[in-house]
C-alpha cells in the first residue's frame, strides 16, 4: 500500500501544491497551515472550512503526520528525555529542560551522526539517516509540554547543518506568520561547522552556537575529525563577515576536559581567537561515556577558565548540567538508555 504523505512539516509553498492537487483554490493553502500549525488539529476531518469532498480526497492521499513519543524518562532535576519513533523502525531523542522561567526543548535532526566527535555517544552510533521536516517538527509539535515551551535548541542527535533542506523548512514553519510565528530569538541552531553554515548565516535570523572545544586546530582535530574538512579558522573567518550585534547572537560551546583543554593557556588562546567576535562562551561539563580516555575537568578549573575569559572581555558562563542521571545531558544521547 502506498504511504500517505504527511502534511505536518510542509511549508506554505508545499501546501499550495497540495491545494492545487486537491482542486482547491490557492488561498486554501493558508487554511491548511492554520489547521496544522495554529489550531493543531489531529485529523483532516477536523478541517471544517475545507469542503467535505475535498477533505475526503485529502484523507485518501495525506495524513496529518503526528507521532506522539513512545517513551519518556524523567530526571531527578525535572528534565525529561522523550523517545520518538521515526522512519525505518529507528528512534530519536528530544530533551525537555524546564527551569524556573524557561522551558527549552533540545531537538534531534538526524538518526545518528556522521561527524564522529569522540566525546559523543551519538557520534559513536554512526550515521543512519536524515530526519524529514515532519520528523524534526513532530518532536516539537507532539511534545506533551509543547504549550509551555519558550526556547528550542537544535542540539540533539545529529548535525543540523548536515541536513539543511529539512532543517530550513522547519525553521521557516516555526518562525513564519503562517506557521507557529515564533521569534527567531527563541531558537538556536548548534553546529560543529558543517557545510550548511553559510546558507544558515545568509538565510536565517536564528541564534547560532558553534562547538569549538579547543582554540588549537590540531588539538580540535584529535577529538573532532570534522576539523579537517571544515577548519576552525575558516569557520571563524566566515563568521566575522556577519553581524552579531543586533538580532542574532552567536555563542561558542566549549566542553571542558581534564588536562586536555582546561588550562589557563587554553583560555588565553581562546580569548585571542574570539576577540573580534561579539559572542559568549558556554563552558560545558563533560559527561563520561564508555571507552574514552577523556575525563571531566573540575569546577575550580572551570571557574578559573571562565574568569580568564571574562577578564579579557569575553562573556563566559558555566552551563548547568541537566539530565545526567537519565543520559540526557550533552553528548549522551544515543537511544540506547531508555529503560
Ligand atoms: S557532537 Fe554533534 S556533531 Fe559531533 S558526533 Fe555528536 S551529534 Fe554529531
């Protein structure tokens, strides 16, 4: 049996084609978008301003495409890790992180990842497939706490800028008036600097986070093979051509490893590297994963690192670690710990 196409995750242009195919007037695309993204209907039958006969046609060829999470595990700190089934029997994880005044969802963009960063469980898994726009958006749309969300970060499984076509459809739907009408200021895309970075800088106003993890190319290469294909100096040169003083912010993510990248010399070198970029640095605690020689640094060293950057005019904070007990913290997502 032919699989029905999913409406959730379609841009307005794609919905115009659906309307045309169904023999509906062009303005019906906007009505479809309203039902999908504003009224959040669960079935095509509920789209009551579409003629009944046209709804029957749509039901024959399309479905809404909502898939609730198949599992959820709650951490002692309130973080919840959800498991979402995706195509071909695979699953991905999303992490819901509530705080006193914010509620953030960390969203996945791929099943596995090609980038092989040695500190990351997803990288260990290898790459299986890109997620479709439907599968990315569904993690947000079907989240049990969706109405409480204030922020979305694309920092889950996979490299979002290695799946740019589908990611961009989702960003458009999230930020357009026909879609969820979110401010781009509430959305951050995190990357290690893949090939889609220039397109992101040209086309999106969402915030950007770059995973750097070392100020030295050779050292970065030793833990992030991507350094060979997309060297950090090229990434920084590209970033310097764009404005980060107004709407869009840029931050650099720095996982702090014991006796590897946590020295004062590293902090001074990092401050030198970023001195012309209006940015902030987030220091992240490393969460040990099996079979690695890397270890977590300690809080004293992280504070010294932070202070060294702050003294040199770079805003630096130590990011609170969340969800470690349920394997939901940074670098720990792998879909193998849902019990
Ligand atoms: S850190 Fe990000 S880019 Fe690197 S392997 Fe993990 S998911 Fe992929």
